[in-house]
C-alpha cells in the first residue's frame, strides 16, 4: 500500500523558546550533597554543570502548601540550611567550601544562587530574558552577564564565558514524498544472556549528559548497562522496595535533564510503586508506596503525559501526575478511553494506543476508535494476587509489554508485542509462550490504521520489552520460563527493521 503526499514547501519560523529554555535551565541548576567533610561538601555536579566561584543554597523540603478549596498540593516551602561556594570542579563532581551551615548533611538538594543578572544586547532581547529571570537589568557589571549575539546568547560568570545557547535558524525545506511499505522485516543480532527472567526495560539518561543506559528490571533488582557499540556492560544495580515488580520506565519529569526512574510494583494486590533517582553514582529510591501504576505515554513530552492508574485487584481511575519535591501528586483527570490500561499504553501523533483487559489492541484519536484487533497483551511479567475477579486465592495476573515508537524510512510507526501462548499455558501453574512477535501500526486511507507483522527470526519464548534509543537503536529483550525458578532466563538482541 503506497501513499504519496503532495509536494509542498514548509517555512519554519524562528522561535526563541530554545535559548530561553536553555537560560532557564542554566539559572535553575540543581544537584545533591554526596559527602560532607570538615568545612567542605562534595556535590554531584561536574564539568559543564558548575563553575569555580559559583554559590549554591543547600535546601530541604518544608511544609506542603495546600489549596484551601480544592485540596490540591501547590508545592512545598523550602528551608535553607546553608550556602556553599565551589572551589574545585572535577569531571563528575565538585568541591565546595561551606560559607554557612545550619545542618548540612549528605543527600540534601543544592540550587544555584543567582543575584542580579546583567544583559548586554537589544531591548527585545532584554524583554525575552526578563521572561525567564526575575532580576535582570541592562549593563555589564554583574557577576552573571547574558550577552546577545547574532547566533544566540552567551553567559559570562565573573568575566569568563561559561555557556552559549543558539537561536533557531529559519529554514525552508521541502516535504519529501513518502509511502507506507507493504511489509516489514527485521534482522537481529544476539548480544548477551541474563541469568534471571527480565520483566521490563527502558533507556535512561541517568546523569543528564545525553548518555543513555539500558535499565533491565528483574524480580528483586534493577540492573543498568552501558550501551556500547558491542556488548552492553553492566554499570550498576539497585535492590527494589517490597512488592512484585511490574515495569520500569525512565523520563525527565523535573526538567533537569536527568531522568527519574519509575518502578511499578504490586503489594498485597494493590499498586505500591516507587520513583528513584541517581545520587552521586548510585540510583536510590526517593519516593515509595505510590498508589498508582505509572507511565509516561510520550517520552518527548514527559511532564505533560505522566499519568497513573489506580490498581486494587482491578484497574481503576486514571489521573495526570506530577513530581512535587519528594512526592507524586495528582495534576487533574486524564480522559482515558474505555478499557484503558496504563501498562500497555502510549501516545503518538494524536493517537492513544493501548491493550485492554481482554487483549484487544486499540487506538483512539480523540473520542473516536480508529483501530481494534484481538490477540495482544500478556507476557511473563505476572504477580500473584490474593483474589481477583472472584477466582481462587493465589490467581496470577499478567501485565503487558509497553508499545514502542520506531523510525523506518524517515517515518515513525507505533510498534506492539504479541506473545503467542503455548498449548501448555498455565499448565501446572507455569505460563508458557512459544514465540514473541513484533507488529507495526501503519496508516490506511482516511484516519484508520492497519497492522503489519514484522517478519524475521523466531523470538523464543516471549518478548518482554522493546526499547529504542534516541539514536534509533532497537533492543529486544526476551524471556524464558522453566518449571522451576532457577531455569528462568532472558536474552538481549539488537534488531534493525526495514521495509520489504
């Protein structure tokens, strides 16, 4: 099925949001105290993140501010426990002398302290910078000076250039003729085996440097691997809070550049999830016992599409969520389609794609369903619930691999996993699959969708996760389950999807 688009010319205008956001991030840099010594602290901010002579406030969250009518948590007041001044900067950390100490301890947050900022440039530029920073004036005699150039804005600290943010360039480009292939195939390369059953996976920018790590979730731990051109290398790991782990996902939910780690868990038949972050070199849980199973439906818009769904023996209401200090709070209702399940859901180009409780793959554009097909969902990721839907105590409940977004021929497609159940599925209380299959949703005439199986080698037994890096590398993680736990294992493949 070929679909040709009209040949048109697109004019992309200049927007200043790029460098404005860059300035906002520069003047709101945060980090953590990772060690306190005699008169000094060690910060988890290294080269490119901090500069000698800069001052930081050491803060801890205070009381919550609650709206008296709606009951919504508006934020928290912070208590300043000290101030420090950077004296040395290393590759991945910095040393700061303590200027003021009212209880500085390891693990507290630090935030850059900025007084008055000077601006050197046009009046229009001054207004734009003033939309980001409170104390800005024309001049050059401040500690921080923002200079306007033809190609962007630069920042000086004590007369030394420390940052530059480019302005977008207006371009005229031509939309290429595009078509939807009839069929797809994939080639795979085996990378490594896991000694346990992988339950879920995602890629994480742990340190905000643009370097992604592969996070793989197991029954009792979360492992992180460096993504190299050859075999991935284990980087670190963390143990999990109490509960049955269901899935892991990473996203920048605070706008800091660093991904937070969402760990969905079930405890006593209810959602009891957690959020972790990297402190120093180690991932640690900072929020736990969250009564939602959570997901970022579109990782290109993480804060806008961060949602949670109640789970108490069955699926419940869906809410928009946000990170407020060291807590997850509701940010309003999410208009979920009928049968929505957050574990097998994603958003892409105006579509909400998910697998419902009956194993139907569904796609909605607004209130309209544009696709439905049965036979999807389920995986080796399961939990034992006390009672479910009136069944006997100890019934197992299976969760779904998350859909994925992949680029083929300069066009993005939504991908989904279908695990084929074995004839001995749930035999002797052991679930078995014979094959894991990959499918892509492709557009049809009008606003409807079609689905195409991606042809390739057989994936035994079940596909537990498909993750795609920012560079477009596609990793497939499979699982195998034996009759006893020590036989459980998994494999990691890298694949390439092409049209036929």
